[in-house]
């Protein structure tokens, strides 16, 4: 993947902490910062999915009343009720 240069300003204690943590991990400061951002973005995605699941759980009855249940929307079962005839596999 192509890299883009990003310049940021931080106070000296933050810069030193970043250098120290990167060195402890055996990676460059660039790689350390990149990993932090990727981790943070992943957590935001998980937080969104968890919030969406909570919302759906909280309003499940409202959606079911308004739009019906999944079973009602699915329509009639397939011919033969989805069961196999005896002796056929």
C-alpha cells in the first residue's frame, strides 16, 4: 500500500513517550503511530456494531410490529416443505 506523509505536532513529553514505546516494541515511531491509529479505528468499528446491535435489540418489537417478522416476510416454504423425499439424497 502506498504511504502518505503526515506531519503532526505534539509536546516533547508525548514525542519522547512515542519514541520510547516504539523502541520497546522494536518498531519505528512511524509504525508505532500507524498501529495505534489502526487499533483505534478498529475499536470505533466495534463500538458502532455493538451500539447498532443494542439499538436493534431495544427496538426489535417496534420493527416486528411495523414490518413483520422474518418468517412472515420470507413467504411460503419451498415446494415439498423443504423436506427430502424418502430414499433421495
